[in-house]
């Protein structure tokens, strides 16, 4: 999912070819249940226009004349491709390079120096990586740290980046961005060092692309196959989940942290009342959450 998802937002994307008036209250409630159960997104009341604007193209291309037909197909659960396409359409991937800056400053100035004292390769997870700006920003930060501190890290940290949307993962893996995306958060120096101009826009250099493993993952599902991490970025995602889902996700993320590991969340997010195993550390203009040794 979802700097990051950011990774996950719910602002209208554009045209509405299926009018909101064509969604009955019963169909809307059924769709809301499907969306929460399948992705964790909680729509709330009176979002019919949002749904119709996002799914108008899906209805047209999949051959559904009525929203009720789409809901029926989704609730049967037999068409996985359709379910994935609907979730893709309902998730906005609003992100930027080095979003909010302080998490990357903390990574370079506090977290990496502290964790570099160990002799094993560090592991970092970008949850809800969206179109890739967050994990690539992490990779750039690590490279800059290594350039300034040669030999300090035990090898290059492993970066795993996940998202629920297969569509954005394909974009992230290619690492190609247009001029508008490049203008959001990148300095000219970083553009020069870490990108090459290609026909479609600007592409992250191979040395960074090959450092990141992109994987499809629903945050409501098991993290067991991912292994354990020293740093988890889960930013601007949990605000779209119910309180129960937040507790569940945070609990399992904490279990995925190595002792002394860090959880980095969005500026508007908090673990208050959700986890008592993490210690809040103020750093710069933001906060970090550290798991005890």
C-alpha cells in the first residue's frame, strides 16, 4: 500500500462516467465492506461520487452496465484480476521525493550511524511504497551516507518495497518519472547523480534500481515471508484504516522489527494507544519509534 502511500489517498481522480446516483445505498454498503475486507480502506459515508468517479472506466472496460453488477462480481470473489483492478483504482499514489525530509535526515544522521556498529547487513522495509519515490529516496540516502562514511556499513542494506497495487509496483520497478514527478523534492545535484534521461522521462540509475526488491503485499495479510527488519517506513498509510486494523498492522510490524529497530510513520500518524513496545524519540521536526533491545 500505501511515501509513501502515501501511498494511499482517496481524492477523486477525474471523470465520472458512472453517475453517483446509480449507486444504491445497498450496493454502496456492500462495496464498502468489500474494500475494507480486501484492502483495509475505510470509505465512510457519502462517498458515492468518489466511487463512481474512480470506477467509471472499470465498469466500461469490464462490460458492466450497472454498479450492482460490479458489486456482485466482487463479492463472489472468483475474479482476482477484477478485484486487483478495483483496488488499484481506489488507491491514490500521492508521493514525492524525500517527502517531509526529516525521516531521511534521521536515517542518515541518527539511525544508520547507530545501527552501523553491527556486523550484519541491515534490512529496510518501505511499506506502501507507491510509485517508488520512498524506497529510491532511502537508497539515495544510504549511498550518500556510504560516500561520507566509507566502510562504515556492513555491505549495502537490503531494501524491500511493497504495495498492494500491482500497477504502481510495475512503475516503481522501471524507475522512470516525468518532469512533473522529478520536480517534486529532488535537488538538481541528486537528479544529475542518480538519474539518466531516457525517451519516457528520467530513469533511476541501475546501481540503485538493482538494490531494491519490489513485492506485492496487502498490509492486512501476513508479513512472515518478508523476514525481519532494522527499519520500517510506514508513512501516511494507517490513517485510512480502522482502529482495529491499525492495531493489528502495528502489532505485526513491531514483531517484524529486530531489537533496537526503528519504525518511521507519517507526520500526522501516531502509535498512541496502539503499541506499548515502542519508545518515541524526537528528532529534528519529527519523531521516530524505537523497539527496545
